[in-house]
C-alpha cells in the first residue's frame, strides 16, 4: 500500500468522524434532520473508491472497538459492536467496497455531470443500501431467530431517508470528482 | 475532542490483561446462545450489570453510553416478540443486554494504548503472512486523531466564510469543499511521511 | 558534506522542471531563490530523493538518491512549506519520537533524545501539547525538532519564514543561525539569506546565477522586475 493511499484512507476516516460532530443537515421538505455521518459509506465508496473506502471503515470500526467515541452522538466502545445491529456495522465495510466497485466501473471523468450523478446514485443504492441492509438483516435474523423476511421488512422504515441520502451523497461525490478526482477507474 | 471512553481506576478489571478481558467477552458471546431459559439469561444480565457497576462509571455516563445500544436491542426484542413469541423477545433482550454490559465494562476498564498494543500483537500472524503491516495501523490511527480537530476547524472556517459572504450556511453546500480541502493535503502529508522515513522498519 | 548534481534533469511528463544541471555544493549555508514555478522546490526535493532525476544523477556524500533512497533520507532532513502537514501524530513528543521509533531506536534512548532535542530548541514546555493547538512559529520549531532528532547531516528548509509574524520569524532565524548542521534554505525572504555563503538563483528550470548573496539578489531583481 502506498503512503498516499494510507494517508487518503486515514483522512477519510477523520472526515467520517467530523461528519458525526457537525450539526445534522436539515432539508426544507424532510421533517427529520439527516446526520451527515450516515452518508459516510456512500461518500467513501464514491470518492476514494472500493479498497481505500473499505479500509477507511475498517479503521473507523477499530477506533470504535478500542473505545473512542467516533460515531455520531459520541457513541463508541465494544457495546456498539456487541448489539444485534452489529451486522450493519460489518455491512459498512462491505457496503463501502461494493459502492466503490460499482462507481469505479460506471463513472468516468469524461462523462457529463448528469451521468456521473446517476452513476454515483446507483452505486450508493447498491452498496450503501442494498449491501448494508442485506448484511444487517442476515445478522439480525440469525441472532434473534426472527425470519429473514420479517427482519428485512423492519428496514423499510429507513428506506426513504436512505434513498434521499444516496441522492445527496451522489451530488457531493460528483462535486469532489470535478474539484479533485481520486476515484480509480476500472473497465 | 475524541476523549476515550476509558474510565480511570485501579479495580480488578482495570488490572486484568486486555487479552483476558476480550477472551471472556468472546466466551460470553457464545455462552449466551447455549440456553433459551429466560431465568438463566436474566441472571446473566444482573451479574454483568454488577460487574459493570464495579468499574467506576458514573450513573450519567452509564446512561449516555448504554442508552443507544439498549434502545436498539429494545426495538429488536420488541419486533421479535411481535413476530415470534413474547418469551422469545425476552430471551433476545437478555442475551444482548448481557453482552452490551460486558462490552461496556471492557471499554471502560481498558486504555486505548493498551488496546492498540494487543491489536498489534493479534495482527502479528497476519503481518508474517504479508497481509497487513501492524506499524501502519498505528500510524493510520495516529493520523486520524491528529487530523480530526484540523478538519473540524476547517469546517468552522468554511462556515464562517459562507456567513461572511452573506450566503446561507447549509452543511450540504460545505460537504464537497470540506472533503476536497482535506484530501488535497494527502499528497503533502504522504510526502512528509516518506521524507521523514516513518515507514521504514 | 558534498551534494553533487551530475547532468541531472527532471521532467514531469512533458514539462521540464529542471534542465540539465551540473553542480557541486559544499557550503554550510546555501540559499535558493527564484520566482514561483522556477524549479527551486524541485531542485530542493531532488537533494533528498523525494523527486528522482529523469536523467543523470544526484549524490549526497557519495550516496545516489536513485539507488540509496533510505540512506539519503537519513542524511538529508526536509522541512516542508506547510509544516503542520508534516506533524502527523496528535501530541508533540509522540510525533518527534516517531522518527526514532521507526528507525528501531530503543525505548529509553528515544525518550532521552526527544527530551534533548526539545531542550536544544527551548520548547520543553510544548512536549505534551496538541499539535493542532500550536501557533505558526511553534509548529515550525517542532517540525525542525522532529527532523533534527534523527540527526541528519544536512537540513533543507522550504520557505521556513513564510506566514510567520515578525517575532516568530526572528525566532526561526535565530534557531537556524545556531544550527550545527548544514542548511539549504529555499526562500522568498531575501533578508533571510543575505548572510549565507552561497546563493543559487533559478529561473524557468535553469540555474542562472550562483554566487554571493548580494550579486545573486541583484540578478534576481533583474529577472523578476523586467
């Protein structure tokens, strides 16, 4: 791993932590404020790509594990990982990787803005929602004995908010791609 | 900023090695799935609550640390009770409450530095296989702790710059500039690490 | 010390950052001046191997930067223009210690050497401070300490007085004057280099003047203001 990749990874972990400290984002048409940190998976995958993004999340989880309050609201410690929602946290790593993988394949620096935004949106939906929900649900279903379908349906409450986040993350990722492109390109 | 969740103390739990505490936590995470008796599991919750109480976490600290995990298991247990049986819901609640209390105990009684040392040791076999570099993990962690306050300050100055220009302060608008400004430093930081020879072993 | 550029040129893709250069440096205080984009930073980075020659060779005390990278890094310390990016651990003493630890220095010796360097710079009181909370002048001094603790023979400073107030500027200049190590200083601050033994002027990737400060600064004014 190059020193630059190591630094980009660590800086993105630091950004994710700061996104948990700054005031939540309020949108005129949504009643609940959005915590910027909850878009971290989508942002990391779309901006620094699959490998570095997933490593940034592994580093974040390591910090949670050793007892640093790095998650929004000052949460941290092994207690956060030990709960039935631990599968979602593992899902962050894989979800970031998949978001990055999709983005690296379909978004090109030469494309028009609308196509890039659409590409990032799709990548965020697949990785940031699909993969995270899937892993979280499997873990939940195994640990509670609840059926998979029942556990999956519990996610439905969060779906509208997360689709909105995918949209915001896609816009931000496209702005970063224009200003300072870092996303590796895959064919 | 980023003050560790460790609580100063000299109790028995503070003196136990990190490895022992993690091993007990891991064993407990398997043991709670060996029984479905709500009375046994309820006893386990009480026992771990007692253990947690010995490490010197104040009541308000305990509430702020445990509230979120407990609410989340409450919701999950509620859903389980609804889809399965109430007893089933109670079993889920007790199992995870036990684990969360024990996990919070380990966190409160262990210093970040000791934890990192144990993790570095656990990584050694992987390092020998060439999969990871334990020193890099420490370096990356140091970088994060070093740059979190820097980035938070940068967010503040971006916010002020927006306000000074009479623009509405929208966190959404500042997301991309914040990320760009931060990641642009990566090249210089990486060059400095190489110039100082910090990754030679 | 001896730094030798032998028919060294440096390209970034199509752009030529440094045209073929032959040069031997042995002085203890050397200034490097020139306009922005003149190639002076590339020149400085080539000395400790941060930038490798596209053609030719750069040697420091007989070590080739392209072949003996780690040894050259041990011989030449580099202080960057924005030294806050060079300090990478949150606490001052930990950051200074890191350079020694990664070179495998024993724990007890690390502590002694960190303390020694802090005393030498008169900044013992900063040992447990957060890097983030240091002032500009303090950051510059800590950055110098973090590099000098590994005992390089030569120190390169890129714009060391940039963005410093008058008081801190004086502090950095005094510290610089007291260094036993050889120093190469890249700077826009012409009064900083007026007492140096030798000054190099770069313009559009070429060395166009080389000599005593007075003469070279005159040549600089001629190219800068024409």
